[in-house]
C-alpha cells in the first residue's frame, strides 16, 4: 500500500478536464491547504471553512474515494 498524502495524490489529477481536475487546480494553488494530511475529516473541515468558488464538497468526496483506491493499488 502506498503512503502518500491526499495532496500528493490530487497533484496527479491536476490538468484533467473533470471536476476533480478543477478541484486539484484549486488545491495546488492554495498555499494553506493541509499538504501532509491523509485524514478525511481534517481536509473536509478545511474545505468547509475555506470553500473554493463553484466547487461543491461532493467533488472532494469523490476525489477522496479515488485517493483511497489509488493508495491500495
């Protein structure tokens, strides 16, 4: 199993023409994002307190599910 933070994973999705790709662009440009976290709740709370424009939290939920699958392969 891989040992990477959510931030390290989401950087691999940057540039995609998808909602997760757009989310990745926002996260990579956000200097305050918790870059070393792999904790769903910590990241979710951060995104709730610092929402990205036109970016529903459901995109984060999908991205985190993909992240967990990515870790196990």
